[in-house]
């Protein structure tokens, strides 16, 4: 079985963020860096070439596939910023309804810029996801 394509690297988070051409996107990513560092209490680590991740957890699917991934993180993409929410918190639907302009996939929240969303609500979403995932891991759930 092959390993994850996305895994932690020794690349510099600071250099990665400094290389973002768009000043507004770079500032948004710096704000997300500060927010997620505060929420997780962990330093940022590059996961692959383009994901800034925080903390780590181990997962195992029913299929037998398993690996490690960041508890939360973000990635500046060409059109938006992807924010990774790995677990659903009980109030997630209500928070998403109040967030502002976004798209939500299974575990990926996409926003164009922080000015488009309520950052207090975003912080609650990230905090809820981190807490739910940590609780699930403490209970031994995959």
C-alpha cells in the first residue's frame, strides 16, 4: 500500500507565505497562521508543497488505508484559500450559515478572502473541528 502524497516536510512556512504574490492573500494567510497556531497550540508545518498544517492525527479507514494528516490547516490556491476542517462539530451547520461567502466540501472550506467572511465565526468553525477531532482521537475512533 502506498503512503500519503501529502506528508509533513522541512520546508519553511515563512518562506512559503512570503512567496505569495498577492499582498491581500498573503495577509489573509498570515492571519490564518496566527489563528490556527493559537487554536491548536502547535507550530505550523508544511504538508506537501502547498498546505500549511497544524498538529497531526492518525486515521484508519475501514478499507485498511491509514496515515497521518494535519488536524487543521490551509492552502492558498489560485482562486481561493482552502481551509481544512477535518471533523464536524455539533454547531457546524449553524456556523456555516452565518459565515458569509464560502463553499464547503466534505472537509474543505473555500473562501476568496477573509474580508468575505465573519472571522469570529471562522475561528469557531476551526476550533470546533479541532476539538471534535481531538475528542474522537482520545476515544480511539479512526
